């Protein structure tokens, strides 16, 4: 009996199985009110075609070309008129107002009171300095003839992100305007200049800045100026710096109004720093960045208020501090000799200290 059952199982296994396709699609007939399926064999299947390398390069090139076409006509070459003819220099700049107002570097205008400015069209005109701020390495020139130059638009440097495409435009070594490209390497950098001053809120980029590019614009792919070229670290390839456009906007307004920047000082060296997510959750802070205190001047307003190295400044006078440009704005001329609350994070805890800024010495 067991043997017969075994043969019966073998025979059942050899029988062909009925297709399950009709069972799966066993919907009622259309005549009985069921569903009707219509297949269109002529429609090609959808296929995702990855972009080719050539198309990516074309998009990159077009972005650079458009940005240069927008900002390039506003770029000028600057020759200081020195008393000693043996001393010659050259720098770059760009028009920020239609009446011939030129933004450049402070170190470009040092030692001279008059300048020869060569426009993108090749026209040579004289200019004078109307304002200079060595603390941010920025200066303003006014063309003597009020030429109607193309104007470059200042963008929002705080919107920059590491890895973002930027274009440097300048007039190196007296040649016509040149273009180099790169990316934003870092933001919120501080750098001590040739005269020992500390220049803050700098953008680090690997876009090559040639000698003579100082004062030229650093441009985003949208054609907005996000930085002003200021320095190259000799011997270190790829270390180039530009003053952030947000800082430049503040300085321009002060230079136009007063000829110099009036600002308060709390006596510290600082830089932008991200707030670690764990620290933000522990303290209830929602902003992503703060101002990191790298050094405190003994006897300064910050030191007297109890600020220490390593503190993270979160806000000043109720306004958030997400970068050095925010701190510069908080320390404007109205802040001098006025006590203000500064919120900071120290050892994972929120603290509030009261600081009274003093007038910052010129030069």
C-alpha cells in the first residue's frame, strides 16, 4: 500500500501545472459589468538617460560665461599715483554705483591719494579715495568724471555653502580682465594682514587670485558678488581669501556716510563656528552657527564681563550671532558705551553676560 501511494505521488508530480495567469487576472467579463483592460503596445517604455560628461561641462561653462558677462563690464584696473615714480602698483575693483563709485581693497589704495582707473572699455580716468577701512581691507574710490559704468550687484554671502561654485574676476599685472573658477572652501575665516591687523569674516576659496586681482569681485553662478578678493597665502596652493559681501555692505554704508567705519570693540578674536547638534538640543538653541571666541584681550570689555576663550556667542542685544558679519553689525557706532546682554554657551550651558563696547581705535 505504501508502494502504491508512492507511485501515485510521483505521477502527480509529473502532471503539468495549470497556469496561474488567468487566476491572477480572473476579473469578471466586461459583458457582466466587469473591468476591461486596454494595453497600448505603441507607447515606448520610460527610460532614464544619465547626463553625459559633455552636457555637464557645457552647463558649467554656460554658468561661468553668464556670470562673467553680467559682472565683467563693471570690473576696473586701479593704478595708484605714487610720489616716487619708481614705486608702481596695480589692483582691481568694480563699480557699485552708477555715478562711478568703485569698491576695492584698502591695501591697494595705501600710500596714494590719487589714482588712475582703467575701465573695461579701456578708458582711463582719475579717481580719489573717499573712504578706507583697513580692518576689513576695503576702500571706496570716486571717479572724477561721473561715468555711467555698469554696476555689479552685491549678493548675500551668508547663503554661501562649502563646495559652491565661485568665479574670480580681476585685472592682474595690468592685463585685461581675467577669469578663474573654483569653489568655496570655507567661510568665516580670520587672517592677519601685512600690517598686523586681523581681517575677519573671510571666504576661503581655491579660485586662483593672481597678483593684481586684489579688490576684484568673487562672483556666484547667479552673477552676484559674494566676496572681494583680498589675499593669497604665498607658498600654499589653493589658499585664497575674499571679504564677505555682507561685511562689505556694512562697510560701504559707513564709508559713504563718514569716510571711515565707526564701530565698537569688545576686545576679542573670533570666528564663525557650527553648533554641534547635540549641544544645540541640550541648550535649546535653534540656530546652526555661532561666534567662537578664540582669544580674549586682557582688560577688554569682554574680559571684564567674564567671557572666556572657547565660549560660543549666540546673540547680542537679542539679535542672533550666526557669523562675524552679525557681530560687526552688533558693534556699530550705536553700540559704543552702551551695555548690552550677550548670550553664550559654555560647557554645555547657556549664560548671559553684560558687555559695554568701547570705541575701536582707528588704524
